[in-house]
């Protein structure tokens, strides 16, 4: 039996992904810590003052933010589908288009085909869930606002 092919980790890519993840986590934490209380106090003051137009603007902003949050997963879904198709075409996982975060053993043949199908399927399922969640958020808020 021959030695399996191992793709070495791309350390620069790993560092870049860690920095992107850390910045996104800090942004979410900052929004939760300082942004949400600020938004909630503004909504309460708009309600207390009886300014319906200002209140609706804030609610529409929250609605748009929720929709964008869910739609933000679409690029990841497209990436999964592209990578899955690439794996299926090359019969090799990881494909030549992929960079790896850690040393990875190359898988070929039927096992690679299964992983490629899984990536495509998960990309499509996540895309449907993201679109459905965005639509559900908008429809739910509209239903509450219109009293229906």
C-alpha cells in the first residue's frame, strides 16, 4: 500500500481565517453589549412619545437587519456548492481549488464523490433555510405590525 498524499496546511490562510472569525465575533459581541440596549431604548422612547413614524422606522431597520443576517449565509452556501461540484469533477477531496487549514489526507474515488455530493446537498439545503428564514422574519414582523 502506498503512502497517502497529504496536502500541507496553508498557515497564512489559517491566520487570515482566524482574524476574520475573531473580528466578526467581536462585532457581534459589541452589538449585543452596546448596540441592542441603545436600539431598545430608542424604540421605547419612540413608543413613549407617540411617534409612530419613528417607531416604524426602527422596526423596519430591525426587519432589514434580520433579513440581511440570514441572507449573509448565501455566499457560504454558494461556496459549498462550488467546492462540492469541484470535488465531484476531480474525484478528489480536497479539490485543487481548496486551501486547507490543517494537514489533510487526500481522498479519491467513491469516498470523494460522496463528500462532493454532501457538500452540494448541504449548500443547497442551507441556501433554502437561509432564504426561508429571511422571508419568515420579514413576514412575521409584517404580520405583527399589521395586526393580522
